[in-house]
C-alpha cells in the first residue's frame, strides 16, 4: 500500500509537524458542502499525500498535509 513512500512520509512529518504515515486513517473536512469524509493515506509525493477517500471506487486524490485533515488513530 505505502511501500516505497517512507522517505516522503518522513519529510512531510518533519516539515509540517503532522503524524502522516502510510495506511493511516484521516478525516477531510474541506468540502464546500461541509460534509466530512474519511479515507486512508496510501502514498506521498513531495508535499502532498495520496489519500483514497472511502467509497471513491479506488480513486486516489492529492491532499496537502495541513489543509483540513484530521489524523485519526
């Protein structure tokens, strides 16, 4: 799932002071309609996280680590 992204995750954790890790669950609250969505971090590239939102049929979207994300345990 997140194999090969550990360096990117480490850099994101250091730069943005967030606990981002592959396989971690998150809640996104930035939709204009105010509906919160949950998903799973599946990768990273540079300053962005790849997140698969629950129910999105396998599609992956890019999210900034500090923009409207809550990191779940």
